[in-house]
């Protein structure tokens, strides 16, 4: 893969964790990267899904989580895993990260053993409301010439989260853990409401803010003692003005998917539509 100035090569795994088996999941992640080492060394960015080390947890399970492994050890192990491909930047999905006495659903960006930045999920949902805290900080990092921002899963419902990045990034990466089944309404339709929901939201966020967007989800049958759902293989990549340029329903969580992000079409979109500039223009008119 030849390196071009305004183009990056991205890989992602739709990894499905075993419930609460953090050490085992970490070993599986290490194995995946090692098994794909020759390919990953040619990639600029590799992404894992949300909750890729444990799956979602409840408040009464935090003691079990802490008993198995500490946040300090998780971070050190992820740093070591990243050294397998020193030139590659890794978005290490997200996991429950403990700072002092508080947990957050946090995504770490790591390159060659160093944490570049971190991001806390804003739109906390279900049991996260009882477990996690958050903040109003964004996370931006650079991969070659491309500026990249982070959000996590349910953040998609909040346009305000993505407005923080308007005019500042070229690509948004969204690690997710989003299931195909949702509610009673789903039974009335032959298609997946959940898949349509997260896909259409991502397209809207990309076009209204003039950046590309990569949504990386888990796949397969996830089971825990309180949550069980068939996770979607509906990862996708959208790049205005081309729309969705990549999507997959591959149900193998160990497949390394590879996509290229070319900045040129996006720059053309920005030149002719400039929706990122429109936002600031109308904001200055105090109509929004």
C-alpha cells in the first residue's frame, strides 16, 4: 500500500468480547493483531468496537471487573499490544476506565506504546447512567495529514457532540456496541430498525458537518447474564459527497476489514456545499 499525502489506509475488527472475560479478550485482541501483523504494518489506523474487552456491565458487576484486572494493567497491556505495529495508530474501542473512584466509558488512542488522546462517551445509556461519568471534552488526533475525531455509539443521537468537531476534523471514528433488536416496534418491520437508525444518523452527522465517518460495530451472538442480542455486522463508512462507500454484514468478528479514506472527494464537497461553514455563519446570525 503506497502512502499518499491525503489518503490513509484504515483497518477495523468487529470483535465480539466474551462477557466479563477481560484478560481472555485482551489475549484474543493481541492474537488478532499478531495474526494480521504483516497487513496491519501497512495500515495507518486500526479500530476496535465499543466495550471490546468486557461487553456492557451493571453496577453490581463492577467488583468482579475490578477483581479480575485493574485499569492500570489494562492500559499497559493495550500499550504493549500496539507495539506490534509501531507506525499504526490504534483506536482501542472503548472500555470501563477507572480514575480515582469514578468510571467512564473511555476510548484510548494509542501509537507505539503511547496514549495519544482519550475520549469519554457523552450519551450514557441504560446501566451506564449508574456506572459512568463523562465530560464535555472532545478528542482529536492526527494520522498522516488527516485529522481524526472520536465519539462512541449512542453519541450519534446528539448532534451537539459532533458540532464540537465541525471544521476541526476530516474523519470521525465511532466505536460501537449496537444490537439488531430493539423494541416492540421492530416486529412490525422486515428490516432492522436499529441498523437503519444508526446508519441514517451517521450519514446525517457526516453531511451536516462536512467530515467522513466510520462506524465500527461488534458482530455475532453476544450473551451475558442480563443482556443478550445478535449484534450487527453493520459497520459502515460514509464520505460526502459519495455517501456510504463501504458497509459490511460480515458476521465473523475476527475478520480484518480494510478501507481507504481519500480526502479529495470530501474537499470537493466542502468547496461546493460548505455545510461546516454554514453552521458557523448561521450561528453568528443567532438563529441557532
